[in-house]
C-alpha cells in the first residue's frame, strides 16, 4: 500500500484548525503540490474506509477496483468532497481504511474465486434465455385504471396482505407493470415486474429473474420488502390517485431471522444498514428458484409509516413531489388521530384521574409518533434505534441537528425544527405529559390538562407542516 499518508495528515490538520470554514483555498493550494495519482488515491481511500464503517464493503472489491470505479471523478469533485465532509468523518474513514486494508486485500482474490463458482450455479436448463423478460403490448397506466381496480375490490384500503397482493397483481396486469414505485426519499422503480407475499412480508420486484449473460451476473432479482401493515388508495389532487403502502418496524436481528427461517437462506452474502439515507437495510443472498440458484438483492424498509407510493404514469408528479405526498399522508394520519382521540375523550369522559391520565398517555404516544416521523423524513439519525428512542432522545437528536454546521435537511428549515423543539420544552408540555405518566401525589388533575396537551401537540403538528413546506 502506497497511499500518501502525509497528504492525509495535512488535509486533516487544515480541517481541524480552520474554524471560520475558509479552508477550501488552503486545501486547493495543498492539492496543487501533489500529483493526480496521490490525490485520487487518498480520495478513494476515504470511500474505502467509509464502506467498512457503514457495512457496504463488498468482499470481492479491492482498493484497485474502487480506484477504477472512481477513475472519471474530476479534481473539482474531489476538492468538493474533501471540503464538504466534516473532519471527524474524514479522520474516522481514513483511520478505518488503514486498520482494515491488509486483512481485506489479502482475502479479495479468494472471495473472487468463490464468486466465480457461484456464477456457474446460476445456469438454467435453457441457458440465459430463461432470464429474458418478455414484454407485453403497451397498456394504459392511468388514474382511471387504479380507481376501477379498487371499485372492483369494493374497498379503499386493506390490512389483509393477500388482498393487497391481489390488488397489486391486478395493477401490474392492467398496466403491464408500467407504473412508478416511489419511496420516501430519492429512490424509485420505473416499472414493477412482479409481487409476492407470505403471511408477513410483501415483496415488490423491480427486476424478476432477468439477465442476458452466459452465467447471468447477479443480481437476477431486485426487490423491496416490507412487513406489511396496510395498503390504501389515496387522492393527492382533484384528479390524481396513488397507492400508499405502510409497513411495521423490524430490527436487524428480526430481519436476519426472517430470511433464514422463512426464505430458507443458508448464507446472506451482504447485510448492512444504510444510515445516511432514511435508514433501511440491504441484503444479498442466493436461493434455489425455478430449477437453479438465483441471486436476490433485497432492500428491506423497516419503518412503521407509509413509505411506498405506487403511481400511474399519467400526470406523474416530480420525485420531490412524491416524497411530499408521502410526508403529507403521514402527517394527515397523525392529525386525524389527534382529532379522533380528542373527540373520544369528550364522548366517553369520566371525571376520574385514571381516565384523564390514560388519555394524556395516548397523546404522549402521538407526539412520539410525530417526532419519529420527523426524524425519519429528515434523514436525521436516531440516538439508539427507532424502537427504543423515546421523546427525550428524539429531542436530543433534533437539537444536535440544529447545531450542526453541515446541513443535511435539504430544503427544510432549521428554524421551524427549532420551533418544534421549543414548543415541547419551553411551554410545559413535557411536564404535563410526565404528570400523566407517573404516580401523582401533589396535583389535582382535571380535563383541562388534556385540553392543554391537545392544543400544544396540534400547534407542533402545524409547525411540522411549515417545516416540511407543506400546505394543507
């Protein structure tokens, strides 16, 4: 390994000492003193180290392979990456790259040989023609097709996974798969090949057993999985409709157990959490499928929100707008839950402390749901994990994001995020929620406390619309 460690040390020194953020020129001047090979290698070395940290490193990818992958990156792109990446991230990635380099590189050739053996196992009885996707004549992908399908099933939503699968099957048939599948974030499918399910998971295939090589290179199947909770037809304008899908949360161990136990996977070749873009899981494995082994690349979405949108190609909104549709859908559901809780409180009201505090605790859960969604949609990391983080830790992560120099909130306004935090902390809301959660020995509790909690959480929800730049 001949990585220029001196250049790395100098870049870190500049980044660590410059507090006025005017280090771009200094780094540019420094890079001018070195040849292009040294600059490109330390730049790729950052990605190399980062891939160990986030778990995305492939066992068959060498440092040389990564250099080749980045061969067309310009010096301007390299400078921008070095300047925009925070000091701690650069330092950690380079240190990790140094620590893991020898072990990884020594094993790459062996892993490549094992990979070649896997390729031979992908042979089908009819050769590579078996993998070809037979396209059908064009069919119409319109709002009317979607609406007619739901009329045929005589429903607007379902929590039955088998009915959900049947609806999506019908959509694929009627549109020839010519639909858009969008996710909360920037990723999307431009068509849908296939859908399958068991009693827990709904699996949407962008690519189903498709390839064109002698031993078709993996992945042969690319899909997104959710632990299904609900499918719903939603209207997002006067004339446009879409299908929204919602899933349950699963932690990493539960996900691993599912694929080993339910799909009978003996070995998962890759399994890592994506933590820089909405927190999802990527898996890669082989399994026997239609007469011989095939490779599956699976994205598992673990969040208990509406985070998949299926749209006709007629009057298609932009990618940014589809994310807003999903955000708005989730916020409207929370708004409806607030109204339902408040109306039910008065309808069933009992002038009893246990009854009143029970509803106070229901509002605590609603606030927690809202804060978790804000973190997810903002790409802000959870303190521990989605399941375990409660209000205190959620607020801690929001406050940390507000104080960071780097801004990963896209077009969202930190001022509105700060307003959300202040409305929770400075206006006595937490104190009232705590009073409903713990044994009360000092205060007389009446229905006024629930009214105040309801009003404050409603204000926080309104601030959330402003934060996401949504109009209702």
